[in-house]
C-alpha cells in the first residue's frame, strides 16, 4: 500500500471510530460508555483505538467536535445558511434534545476539564472563545441594524448567553421538563428590550 493509501485508510478508520463513539454515547450515555465498549462495537481491542487517539480525552474531544458540526448542520438546515448564531442557536439546542447522552457527555467532560492541569482544558477554552466570538459578531450586527441597543456590552452579553445555555443543559439533564429552547429564545429576545448588560460609562 502506498503512503497516500495508508493515510486515507487511517483517516477513514479514525472517522469510523468517531462515528461509532458518537452513536454509542448517544445510545448509552456518558457514564455507560467506556473505551472498551466503543472498541467492542468496532470489533477492535481498546489499544487499536489508542493508536488513532492517544488518550480517552483526545477521542472525546474529537467526538465533541463532530457533534458540534452535526448540530450546526441541523441548525442551518432548519433556518438557512445566511442566519447568524443567535438565530441558529435555539435550533442547535432543539437538535440536542434528541441526544441526551451527548449532552451529558459535553456537560460532564467540560466539568472534568475545569480541573487544573486537565489535558482537555485548552480544548474547552478554545471552544468557548470561538463560540463567544461568533456571538459577539452577531450581537454587533444586530446593534448595527438597530435591533439591539448600541450601549449593550456585546462581550458580556455573549458570556451570559453561554452561561445560560450550559446551565440550562444541566437543568434539563436533571429535569427534562425544562424547556431549553424557550428559555434561550426568551433571553436572546430580551437583549433587544431589557438591557442589564450595558457597557461601562
């Protein structure tokens, strides 16, 4: 096999592992899914997975990234590719309500990564910064269009929305009666009429 062929095969195997991990986590939940369980679904030994992902954390990072892409694609399909994240976000959350196992993965894995020295801490820091950046950009666009007040502090509003979304996910995991979509939509709409997050004078 040529070097190019071996590389393509490796990429395909890596994608297969990610897809299987996504499916297994969605079906069984975070607590009931081990590296051994994922390997069993693939007909492999756990060591074979570690050949492609040097640690459990790196595999979970890849799963979260793949999940983000799928949720984003679902949101785009629902509202259109030209909409900003503030319009897409409730649809992303709606999509996630169909996969509680993956919501649990994100919540538990992010909590683990908060510990000092955790190998995935930088991964989540980068993810939060990207999401915050998308939100700030969209809030600024709405301010420029007159939909949000000019004095609204975009960075603080973005941070508050992220905190609300993550908190709602935790509440929903404990009590599925929590309507995450409605709560998030209300908070996004409230930025236009209620302004507790004003810029510093």
